[in-house]
C-alpha cells in the first residue's frame, strides 16, 4: 500500500514515524533501522537488500572511521592514568592569581582535554569530578562554575580530534583533516569567550570566583613552577599538538595519527608510572562500549538514509527548502533551526547521519562553501548539548554534581553560555575566515 503513496507522503510518514518512535522512548538506532527496512522492502522489494548491503559495506570499509576507537582509546588512557589531574594542577599554578583563576584553569584544561577525547561525556564528567569540588571548596559560585563545566565540556564536539567530525566528514564527502582545521577557529573562539566571561564577572564581583591568595601564591617557588610545567603540562600538550600537527601538515591521515596518539598515550602513562593492565583493560572496555554505540547507530542510520534517498525523499526536501523566502540565507537559517531542534531531542549521531546527506547537496546548490557550511552545522549541534529536554551535557554533569546543585541550578547556569555559543555562531557567519583561514593556509584535501 505504501508503494501507492506519493513520494511527498512517504517522506512525511518516515519522519512522522521517526518522531513517534523517539517520543515513545524506543532506542533511536532500532527505530531508524526498523523504519528504513519497512519502507525499503515495501517500496523496492527484496532488491532493496542488495542495495543496502552495498551501502553498509561501504561504511564498514571506510578507513577513516577506524580513527574513532583509536582517538577514544587515547582519551581514555589519558583520563584513567591521572594525567588530567597533573595537568589541572599545572594550569592552576599559572592562572591562580586571576579573578576566577580556577574557572579559567578549568576552561583551559577542558580545551586540552577536548583535544584528547573528542567525546563530550568524558570531558564533562572529568571536569566535574576534578575541578568542581576544588572550586566549590574555595567559595566559587555554584551556578557560574556549573554552567562553565557543561559548556567547556562541549568543546569536545569541536576541538580536533572530534569524533563528530570523524563521522561527519565521510557522510558529507569532506576530508576529515580539512574539517579538523576548520573547527580550530570556532573551538578556540568559544574557549576564549568562556574565559573572558568568567574574568569579567569575577572582576566585577570577586566573590563569584576568589583568586588564589598572595600568601598561597608566594609559597609556590619558581623551581616548583618550572618542575610542574616540565613534568605535568608540556608532555600531554606536546602529545596532542604532535598528533594534530601530523594531520594538519599532511604527514599522516587521521587514522594513522590516531594510532600514534593512542600508543603515545600509553607510553606517557608508563612514564608517569601509571601504567597497569587493569588501567589498559578499563580504557579498552570503555572504548569498546562507546565505539559499538557509534558504529551501531551508523549502521542503522545508513539503512534509514538509503531508503530515504532511494525513494526520492532528498529531492522532496530540497524542493521544499528552496522555496523558503529571503534567498539562500533564509534557507540557511531554516537548516540551522532544524538541526538545533533535532538536537534538542536526538543524539548527534542520528542527526548527522540523517540530516547531512540531505542538507549538503542543498548547501552546494545555494553556493555555500562546503567546509564552512559543515563547520556551522557542527557548531549548531554543539548548542543541543546544553538545551533541554535532551541536554546531554547537563545530564552528564548532574551525575557528578553534589546534591545541593539541582537540575534547576544547572539549567539556569547554562543559559549565559548558550548565549555565548550563539554569539560565536553569529561571528562565524559574519566572518567566514574564522573557519576557513586555517584550511586555506595549510591546504584542503587532507
């Protein structure tokens, strides 16, 4: 019976069933797979299975996706070996005398840690467990620091090596290395915006984030500062810069660089005398769980997208989008709003895998630079981690926050940082070179 419906009606039915499945609480991966299989077999019969098998094998053979477990393993080893604790102490020595110095140190550490993991959950939980008790103990405002940890943890979506970018690149047909370079500008702009916000608020009202006292700062000798920087700050930072540098300079592809990074993280843990088989086992188990979730979602979303594009759903959406008023910028704003709304209800994986194959050709038709457009979508998706009802960063943080930090406190706390993210998104739209400068300088196609 579905075969008798128009393409427009089938498109509406597919998205309607997807929304219904999500609202009913079913696992999104299996909802995508079930809808894709049902419509595929109804419209194309058993021949559809052969077409899907080819698409699925193309995903399985995608060499770039092998970087996902390797980058996750690198981050897990750095987290479980205690290297992040040493790094936090080193950064605090550098920034402790500033108003809100611990919060500034937290932002810097979150930026560095984002370059280790590429996963928001790990960043938020680590920052919450590591820096929140220290800041609350020193009298920092709980809402200021709660919002900061949630927002800074979301930098894992942007700062390379972001797992979202590793997935996004092959779906959009854009080299992952190029997207890594494009994401550096917006990621650092967000980190800078968070630090300026904290500094300004704590300068106006020092009680929000008391700096380190002069007596406490004086007890730290120059020799101690030099030792901490040499042993706790520079090794992990050099590791991250080396991994990203090999990608940016075209020395290694993301997959090879990820393998080197994972091996180097294990070596660094051994140098810190934190290496053990139990630590490696825990890191590998966590890596396996996260990777399995991402690749299962990828396989199920491939089934949905294969059906949707084969029945002409992409053409229906493109025709509809091109009728939006105010020209290409009107269409662009509508696409960002769709991504933003979907992100409020769905994880980033189905959003990327379903929306990107549809929106990328539309953006090309309208004449948008593909790298700039992809990065704008990624920045917009980062907003969804802080906006209810599916605010993942808020949920992650609540799991490690003390009882006196309520969900109401956290939702109020993230509002200023949502505003800062929208400000940076606007700056990226007004000044495209914030995204495109580094790819244009180092060269695209990496």
